[in-house]
C-alpha cells in the first residue's frame, strides 16, 4: 500500500534539492516547480481520501515503533492542512513567475521556497514534539533566507527583528520540550496524551508547561501580545513571499496549538482553555484596531491576518464540536483567501506605485478585473454567504454560544464588521475615487498576475458553495479532536 504521508515530504524536498544544482536555468526551475507542486497536490488529495476511507495513517521511520522512533502521522486535520498548502502554493508560484524577478529566481528562490514548504508540511505531519521543533527550524531557516531575498534596505532592517524573535521562540521551544520530557518522560504526542490522561492528579507544573507552549506557539502564530513582529516582517519581502508567509507560517503555530491543546494539555481546560479564549478575544481586538487605524494597504491586510488568528483560536478554546469544526473550516478558508488578498494587494501596489491609500485612486478604471476580484475576496474574507468565510463563522458562533461565551461571540461579530470596513476602504479609495494616474503613468502592469489570483478566488468560492462536500472531512477531523484516544490508539497500537 502506498504511503502518501512520506511522499508528502519527499516531493517538495527532492524538488528543492534538484533546483539547487540549476540556479541559472530559470525556465527549467519554473517547470520543475509547477510539476512538483502538481504532483504534491495529487499526492495530498490521495492522502486525504486514504485517511477518510482507511483511518489515520502513520509512517514509522527506520522501523522503530512509537514512542521510541520518529513517526509521521496523517490524521484528517493534518491531511486537510497539507492539502490546502498544496493548493495554495501553485498560484503563488505562478504569480512569482511574473513578479519575483529573474535575478531573484537565479539566487535559489525556488529551492528555498520548496524547503520552506517541506518544513511546513513536516510540522503538520509529525507525531513527535521534538521533531515538530526540527520542522519548525526547517521552515524558519528558509523564511530567514526569503525575508532578505533581494537584499533591499527594508528587508535587511526587518529581518533582524524577525530572526531575533524566532531564535528566542526556538530557545523557549527547546526549554519547553525539556521540561515536558522531564515531567512525563516522552515526547511522542500520542504517548504524552496517554500518560497525562492516566494521571489521577496532574501536577501543577503541567499547567505551567501548557502556558509555556502557548507562548511558544503564540509567537509563531501571532497571538496577542506576541504579534508585534509580524506587520513589518510580512510586508518587507516581495509580494509572492509575503503571500507564502501570510498563508502558511502563522497557520503552523495555530496547528500546533490545535494539536497540543486537544491531545496533550487537556488536564485543566477550565484554566488553560479559558486563557486561550481570552487571548483569542484580545487578538481580535488589537488586530482589528491595527487594520482600521492604518493607511498602508499592506499593513491593513497584515493586521487582518492577526484578526483571523483570534477567530480560529476562539474555536479551539470552546472544545465543542461546532467550535472545532468552525476553527478547521476557517483556517482552511483563511489560508486560501489570505494568499489571494496578498497577491491582490501586491498587484494594486504594482500598478499604483504606492502603498498609501491617499496617494492612489481610480485604478478600477484601467483594471476592472483586478477591482472586482478584490471585492469578491473581501466578501469572502468577512463571510458574506455563500462564500467560504461564512460557514466557518457560523460554526464558530454556534460553538461559542454552546459554552456561553457570548461576549467573545459579540466581539467576533463586531471585529468582522470592522474587518469589512478596513478592506472596503481600500476598494473605495484605491480602486474607486478620483484617478491619480493615467494608464500611461502607472508604475507597473498586472500581466501574468490576474490568473493565479483568479485561481485562489475560485477556490474560495468553491469552498463556500461546496461546503456540503467538505463537511464530512471536517467532521472526521473534529472527531479526533473531541476523542483524542482515536489518535492515541492509531499511533501506539499495532
């Protein structure tokens, strides 16, 4: 039987290695990138259907059985996220062909791109906390290279803060892993869940460790108050790289909280998950304040990335079926729509020659397709039915009301309205309004940029109108979160 789990990692890794040897062959690198990403997509589709029909898949590397050996685990949550990753990277790659520049392409851009994807996919699929740390380092090292790729002054300036914060986070990760191993005696996530569940009176130190991991993953996922590094870092690199970061990197931190707070740290939910809910609410509040306050279109979008983090974490904090389903659906939606919006904003800045709203206007006159694609993306982002954001938000509201978190539900709805306001400002001022430039005075072109954007918008629309098809897969993923013994037994039992 084919093990699609291991091939999910090998395909992007081998593609990245091959392209290291042909840095000057740009057309060949583009061809290999597209072929590898399509093969990866097919593989992840097969993996998701295999999980749905045969149950949780695992791969014991070196033949060592868990909890002693390195293990990769594909349950439906990780399967859906690796599939969404495979879907998102294809349009970003196509966008790169027209926007990243030949000079950057010759400097190992595609190799580093695929190494970052390998790290992200590995973090989704690992069954061991230490190996999660290893995969975090793989995609972080790749992101260090990508954030300075091109070596502009802004990129170099912001890279120092980005690297410093992530080095601190990695150091904390190692310390947290060491403490957890000292207390429980294992790092396999299924084994950790089994041992902690068997404790009659879990030691208070476990709650401290749980909060420590919340800080660690909160730095990766940009939770309040740990999001301060994100706005400048995600707007410094070229558009395609920013889209890759915005679509994938914060989602790895969110996934890590999903996994650890549903399998491992479930011994004191009255405290740990209440803290998670409060931080989710604060993340929504401060994220939307930043989105409404800024006049820089790239910063408005990045702060909306932070708002989405709050929405997803709220679903996790409820520990309810609807809450988990809403969080899963919303994170899939957000990966797709944030990639689309990053590319749309990049195209807007390209033709307008500026990031500031007051210096642009009337762009829809010469680029109507770009303007209307942006409006559809905004409607999907805020959850206008039947677009993709609607389903996730309805389920999140249902999960919140089930546990009586009405005040957070209210905050979420207010935040959604303010997100709409922040993005509609871009449409009304940037695309409409008085024309600032004639078609001859524009600073760039949208040639080659609209097709990948259209692919992502189409995916978002399909995610909304095809919710009935996706729902059984989301339901399967939720079952494992609600019944962690399903994951534990699949990993530890022969």
